[in-house]
C-alpha cells in the first residue's frame, strides 16, 4: 500500500519522503507547491493540488491505493499568523478538516500529523512533557491545537487513528549536502546563522541578551530533520500495528541558547558569525525544550543527532546551495 505525504515537497516533508522511499515504501506526494520544490522529492510521484481539493484527494487515494497519510501541509510562521490569523485558520484548520473528511470517506483510517511544541505556549516548567497545559499564544499554534482536537474526535467517533508529533525546532539537512532547507524565506535560526556567515544577509539579529539564562539568550531544543523523518516512520508503524491515537513531543531534551548555536556554527565552519543584539521579541519564552520519555516509550524513538551534527549537515547544504 501507499503512503500519501501532504506538503511532501517542503523541508521536513521531503526528508520524510526520502526516508520512506529508502525503506522501499510506495509514496505519493500532494503539494500545492506554494513553497515546495519538485527536485526535493526525487522520482516520487507528485500531485500538484491543495489538500481541500476533495476530488483530487479521493482520486489519489483510489489510484495509488493509499492507506495512510503523513500530513505536513500548512503554514508555519507564528509571527505572520498574529497579523493574518484568518490565513492560518483557513489554510491549516479548514483545509485539514476537508482533508480528514475526504480521507475518512475514501477508507483511509491512519494519519501522522505534523504538530508543534508551540501548542504549550510558555510552559510553567521545562523540560516540557505531553501532560503540560495546552496554552497556544498565536493563531499558528492554535491551528495546531485545533487539528489535534479534530483528530481526537475522528478517533472517538469514527475509529480514525492518528499520531500528532509536536516538534521542537527542526534543523539540519541530509548529511551529504544533497537536500536541505530553502533559506529564501525561512525565519529559523540555523539557516539564518549560516546565511549571515556567507554574507547572503545582514548580521544575524540576536533578540534579547537579558534572559535569565547562562549567556542571557533564549534557549530552544534543536532536533535534526532526519530524526524527525525517522519519527514519522515510527509513528506510521505504530498505527499499522494497531497503536492508539496519541500525541508526543519530538526533541532532544537538550536546550541550546542562541549563542550556543552561533558558537557551534563558528566551530563547524571555522569563521566568526557576525551578529548584533536587538530587543526581545514579545512572547518569546525564556526556555523551551522537550521531555522525551513519551516518544521513547510510544515510538521507540530518540534523537540520534546533536547540535554539531545539525550544523555540519546544514553547512554542507547551504554552503553549496547559496540561492536556497
């Protein structure tokens, strides 16, 4: 049977497609190509359409024999969502609702959802576990919460089982430098650090150096994109073996500050990273990193790669693909 990967021509989705194909699985990609890249998915079949195009989704399920879905499609800029909340609720929530209804009607009953640690907002304590309060602080984060809730009801009402994967900060690239993140529009720290290093952008902005952390900068959990892709495959295997609906964190359990990332990048590439200090951004938590027991226990997963491997692989990609 075939795995349908929505948003599969994007950054994380394309890495999952590659992992699935290397394992010998049949894959079909559905992507609007608003941000996707055809070259990122190799020879995998691509259907260029939106996830709420019910006729296309039903046809893809039928024609390719789809029996499970990895759902990556969605907008992901929290800051933009504060200015354009309707864009996020329409694209991430309404279109996911249409997708779920179409899939269930076509006989598909298993889905792995690309969720986010942003559902926790600013947690009371770190590391943050799955039992922490759900307190989204942006329309983007709220859109992830709403899809998770839809999935829970689809299970309770219809037996449609799912795993929601709450990523922390995705980073890195395929180790040989053959695929990675498009830094043209990204707001993620790792590509911004490297973009500054090669002079393709102004000096990196470090937002706040007065946090109550060892070096004064905010702390996050950076997880390698290949580790994330592996977790999606394991979540799929859980559902295939009859596992129940659940939601788990995907992180390393290790917090790295902004300046830790800068220092690691300097170590990897052997040159200083230009940066300048700016004011804190409203709503940025002091520290956010994962409690990882849930993924260990339910998926048999733990992150294999650390910050140096993330920076090394990202540099192999970005230093040879300067135009994104």
